[in-house]
C-alpha cells in the first residue's frame, strides 16, 4: 500500500491494514496476503468505480470466493473466503455494512482425496517390508501382499482377485485380469515375489 493513497480503494485498503494490525493483531506476512486478496476482491466487485458498499451483492461475494478457490490447491483454497469474511467484518466494524453478509463467503469443501500422496522412497519400501519379515502365517501373508504391491505395482483389488491359475510358475509370469474391462495383462514374476508367494501358499 502506498504511503499516500490516492484512490478510494487504496484508502480503504490502508484502513483495512490498520484494522488487521491494531484490532486483530495479524502478523505482517499474513497482512500482506490478506491485502493482496482484498485488492483483488475490490477490483472484481467495483472495478475502477466508486466503492458503493451498500450495493455489494451476495452473489458477487460467493462468485469471487469460488473463482479464486478454484485456482488454488490444498489449504490455500480457504484463503479467499477467510479474507473476504475478514474484510466484510472490517466494514461492519467501520459502520459501512450491517452484520450478516460475511456468512455468504463460505469456505469451499476440501476433498480428502484432492492431494495425490507422494510415493514412498526405496528405503521406506524396504522398511515396510522389514515389518513382515517374521515367520508367522500373518507375516508370511503380509509379506506376499506387500511384495506384489511394491515390486509389481498391483492395486489392492488386483491382489485380492488373484487366483492360483493366474500364476505361471514355469514361465515366471503373473496374469492380471481386470474385472471391469475383462482385459488381461501379463507381468514378470521376479524371484523375490515368487518366493514370497510360494512361502504364503505353503506356510501362510
């Protein structure tokens, strides 16, 4: 924000910055992000025209929050709604708006599957396999399952659906049958995976 704001928007942003600092006790780095988002909000709602606060519509608020959140990922998707609610509370504090309009700035729903988890490192995979290095039936079973997942990249449903006839021991290959597409794919049966499977079949 400029030291001597010239536009009406800059003047309001300066007052908002002072409110964040003195009333809310917001950290400087947080104020920076809030002011940048607030500036975008003012531009989206009023353009370069006067800031006619009473003309602010609920649809303008919700549309801005949804559009901004759509361009962000993870926890940052909450920032537009958080900032807009904060700005509207400031306007209520300043006597420009009546309470209640801030409720329109709803936080977008965050899917628990939005973020794709990072893959395990080779060391982490070996650490997981080491957990099933025992000789109990459960250890033998778990090691066979983990080897299929880690070495061949099978999905859990593919491991569950494996049958004895899908294993060709002589040719060292494994047939994976898709229940959805009814297609088959053949994977090489490496010695370590074959050993784990044989151990499970004999002792698991």
